[in-house]
C-alpha cells in the first residue's frame, strides 16, 4: 500500500487491480483515436474539399433538409414513445411475478439479436396495405407502411431495449419501503410516482432516451423496407448518404454525414447537460 496526503491527514491508497493511470489513460486515448476520432475527422477532411460554399449548398438542398427533418423528427418521436412505454415495461418486469415473465424479459432483447433487415421485412409484412394488420386498416384510409409513421414504428422497435435495459437495474434498486413510507405519510399513488420514483429514475430515463435516439438517427436496415423511400416524404438521411455513395459523390455523402454528426452531437450534449442537472437537483447518481 502507498500513503497519500489528504486535507485531514494521511491515508492508505489501495493498489489498483489494473495498471496505473498513465498506462490506462494512454491506452484509452489511443483506442478512442483509432476507433472514433480518426474516422470522424475523416468526415471533416473529405467534406472540406468542397469548401464552405459547397458544404452550404449541400446543407441547404431541399432534399437534404427534408431527409434530415424526417430522420430527426421520427427519431425524436420514437425515443419519446420508448421513454414512456419502456419505463412501463421495465416496471412490470421488476415489480411483478407472473407466468412467462422470463420469456417476456428475453423478448425485450430480441431487437438486439435480430438483423435489422429482417426486422424491416417483418414490419413491412405486418403493416403494408396488403399485410396482416395493414389490410384491415387500408379500407379506412389508414396507411402505416411507406409513410413517416412506418419509420416511427421501426424506430420504436429497435429502440425499446435501450430504454428498458437502462431503466430496469435502477428501478430494481428502489426499495418498496420508500413507497410504503410515503404512503404512511399520506402520499397518494400519483405523488409517490412523481416525487419518489420518477426523480430517482430521471438520470436513467435520460440515458435510455439518448441511447434510443442515437440509435434511431443512424438506423438504416429496419427502416428502408417500411419507409417506402419517397423523396421529400419518407426518405431518411442515411439512405440519402447511400444514394450519394452509389453516385460516387463521396464528398456529398460525407457532408451529409457531417451535418448529421453535428446535429446528433448537439442533441446528445443537451441531453447530457440535462442529465447532469437532474443528478445535482435530485441528488441521485453521485
């Protein structure tokens, strides 16, 4: 053991089971540079070949703007839906014991293991106008597949596990005794949920929301089948990037990807700031 000085005196410093800070920090920075920073820097370098005027021309192109609007709006809606129903699913799995619970718990992870293309084909088979469910909605003029609504359905499917698996372990740590104590003090169910349960889950909910949103923005495989890929209607930005690559317009593809990266980083940064504020406000996660 090593001695280290503190404001109150000397204390023993427990040896770490992994190598020291210098070595681990160097490995971390090297790993992040090779896997994350260099590829992202490549987007900027390749896009810079167009110049500011070329980047601005692509960024303001009506088709690109609409594709970005579709991608981010549908991802936001899907993440919000998962934030509500993901918490409910986690609550059922944590607080109740019933036949088939383990099977239901395993089904939640299915989007993780299922290839996204298979998920897209399955959802299209269900919600297409001649699909198992869509055929009953078509006579009423309700179309789900080949519209932005179909994109939201696909993104909800692939984003649900992120919310459930983020909230579930935190929910398991909330003791029932806290709820019972609130009830004995006269709190009703709404007050218990809003003042006891949700503040404790807020950081986890925000984390799950950020993960679901980030996955949804870049989703491709499960969306292209059910979206219909109609320009200015249901065309997503990742598909537009693929189209530019097929046209050998690499600078245009990297520029669209760079714009997506900037918007995604801004949204995730805002979510992290809100998460940090919620931890300081409610005193959880410290």
